[in-house]
C-alpha cells in the first residue's frame, strides 16, 4: 500500500513538475499562432525527455554519479569546462525566467507590479532551498502544480468543435506564417519539453534521495507515466490558445494572454486556480533550476553538494545558488520582459542539449560505470535517433533565430 | 608544468617530423602505497595525428555500444599511438620530441582498462 502511494505521489509530482514557465509561454505562443499544427513536437519532446531522464536516472543509481560528475570525468577538465559554461549560463537564464514567471503570476493575482514581487519571490526560493527538506519541497510544488489541469478543464468548458481542433493537429505551416518560423517554434517547443535542467535536477535528485538500483522501477514508472501526462497538460495549454486566441488574432506576448482562455472558459474560479497553478509550477521550477545551477557547479568543481547535507557542510554549493538568485534579480531589475527571457531560454536550451545528452548516452553504455545496467539495444536505437534529432535542432536553432528575427 | 597544458602539444620525432598531438597521458598506480591508493606513475603519452580531443572512454576495446558512436570516435583517432615515458627525449612547452627508434604501441586498452 505504501509502495502504491509512493508510485502515485511520484507520478502526480512528475505531472505537476513537468510544466514550467517555458512550457506555459511556448505552448501558448505556439497555440495562438500555429493552432495545433506543432503539437507533434510536444510528443517528440516528451518521448525524448523520457529517454534522457531514464538514462540519467539509471546512471545516477548505478554509479552514484550525477550528470556533471559524469561529464567532468568523461570530457576532462577543458572540454568539460566549456560544456559547464554553456550549460550553466543557459540554466541561469532559465532561473531568471522562472523567477520572472512567479512575479508575473503574482502581479496578475494582486495587481502589484511584478518588479516588486521579484525580490520577494527570489527570497522565498532561497528560504525553501535553505530550509525545506528535499522530498517535501518536491511533493508540495508538484502537487500544487497539478492545478494546471484547469487548462484541460477550461478547454472542455470552452466547448470547441473537436473535429476542427483535431484536423488542426496535422503538421502544416499556417498560411500567415513562414516555414522558417514554423521550424523555429518547433525547436522552441522541443527545447521547452526537453530542458536540460530537468535532467541535472533529476539525476542530482536521485543522488539526494539515495536511489539504488531497486528504486529504478519506481522512478521509471514516474517518468514514463508522469511526463507524458505532463505533456498532455502542455497540449491543453496550446489547445486553449488555439481555440480562443488564434481566431481572435491575438498572438501571445504576455502571461495574461496565456491565462485569458482559462478565464473565458472556466470563469473567476478557473482564473484563481490557474494563478495558483502557475505560481506553484514556476516556483517549483525556480527551485529546481536554482538547485541545478548549484549542482552543476559543485559537481564539476568537486565541492560537497546536496540538500541532504547541512548548508554549513556544503557552503560553496549554497553560496553559488545565492549568487545565481542575485544575478537573476539583477537581470530582471533592468526591466527586461520575463516572457521574452523565457522565449529565448527555451531555444538556447535546445542549443545546449547535446552537451549533456551525449556524455550521458556514452556513460550509460559503459559497463565500468553501469555494471550490467548498461543501455539495452532497444534503448540505444531510440537514444541514437534522439541524438540525431537533438543535434539537428541544436545546429538549426541559431540560424533560424537570425533568419526569423527570433520568431517575430 | 601542469599536465593539462601538455594536452594538444605537437609531437615530433628526432628528425623533426610532425607526428601528431598529445591526446592523453596514461598512468599506472604502482608507486609507494598509501592508505587509499598508491602513488601514480606516468607511463607515457598518447599521440593522435587527427584530433587531440578526448577518446570519451572508447580507447577501451570492450566498449562497442551504441552503434555507430564507437566507430566514429575511433575513426577520429585513427593513426594514434602510445609512447612510453622512456621514449620521450624532450618535453617542452611548445613541443614534445621522441627518441630515435621509439616504439609506437597501440593506444587501445582491453576490457579492464589495462594495457
């Protein structure tokens, strides 16, 4: 019974934890401009993150090493440092976007300017990282994030013509968009679903919680059930935008537009629930990304790390996270639009993805790390297909960003 | 000298013919024993004519998955060889010179990572 509860809890937190500011914004932007014609990318991204998280979780459980410990060992100090720099900067950008997301959601709830919420949000994130137990932190934000199911509820309440909506789901470039913008947003959506921090966090979390090989079955169920259901939430966000915003000719540029369809479909109550959900989801993701920045640095430089240690025992780990939060505050204090930061962060996530994916794939095949838990043949076939997909997306992202003027 | 600085250094034979760059340094742990581990001793250098990037672990012959990565990585390091420390004449900042009649060993390692 206890085991069953554990599995259920794991799945629920995986669903709630799947959606972050990147998924919210990108799915809504895509829905409002492309309808459901890019929804196949969510499926591609979800399968990809399942493969990646499953591999890195297995590496962590079998070898006791988290992602950046593996990268440092496999790539050596120099290539490893270049890798760390790129991954860390993009993760920092995601931290900034998530904190901005919390502040924007609180602004919508309170009518107090988001700039005033930013320091509060960052301090709250820091306090939780400093004081709250890892498992409680994970479960509370994950479960509260589940309230984003209101997007799916709103979609039903909007009573769309399901036939038309389904016919939109065929991959095709809408008449008013170009092929380049279509593929640019395909990469953005892919980057939003397969953000690298999810994997830093997932593998470090496995070490934090002391996973052993026997825990792998549960983690596999969490990932293989939770992430696809989280992907369905993403589809519901895009669907709401496709039903309400696309016909009205509104292309999403702010968080208020993201939740507009929920207000229309599910009224005031829905609005309250979606705001709670967005605050929980972005807050949870802010915790995960901030921890990820500490994890990556500490794992690379060999500092002691982890929330299971008292902060005094992992001083550099905690100090580096405080600095990251301060940098995030400073960037947002310039008045840069957090939604814009989010849109860039998901694309750069796609650019950086091969840097972490390839070392994990290699180590997952190395019996000296993995013993008999190396990748099976089937996993390797899928993993190699994804390596190609990830490489293509990574190489195409910046040229497409330039050609399309960042999707304008 | 920091060992990391040696990586990428051009390697010549005693006639000054360019052979490649230092891609790796190999150690054996057979020095004075300590509580955790014995001292490491530099056994020699791996010289690679095409790339001095990491072998990513594929110098071990036992690694064959996932196709086609091992093939690609080994192809990138084709023509690489291992020279013993005794065969190195000069270890400079800008270049490494090998002794005349040095022996070029295969850089491949067997299953346990032994020579």
